C-alpha cells in the first residue's frame, strides 16, 4: 500500500507525480472555488493510503481478488457505461 493524491485536472494539466490517482474533467471545485474548464489547473482533493488498479473490469477484479488488503472503501472512476453495473455487482461479491 502507498499514499495516493486523489487529484482532478483540466485537460492538458495532469500532474507529473507518480503518486496521482484521478482523472481529467471539464472544470472542478477545489474546495474553495470553481475552476473553469479552460483554466490551466489541477487540484488534489486529498491523500489516501491504498492500492490503485487500472485496466479492464476483469483485470481490476483479478487484482482485487489477489490483494490481501481489506478495503474500507473503494473509489472507482469509469470511462464508459457498458458493464458498469455488472462490475459493481461482482466487486461487491469479491
């Protein structure tokens, strides 16, 4: 397990840090203000200790099954709709 900075950024502004977990978005709130989609900015929401997985639904489920860690919460960022419900249902069973 390691610490990850849960971060959101406007397109073209992804932080170069290796410890970033997050996604690009078209505008975001940084806790004190709204950041317009055209603004060159990123913001760290908070730092969390955990594991990060990426890939297909099946690859992420396999990684979760192989992990010995017992999560308190799981944060999932989807890039599309197809299979979301089945993935979440299966993840709850795992």
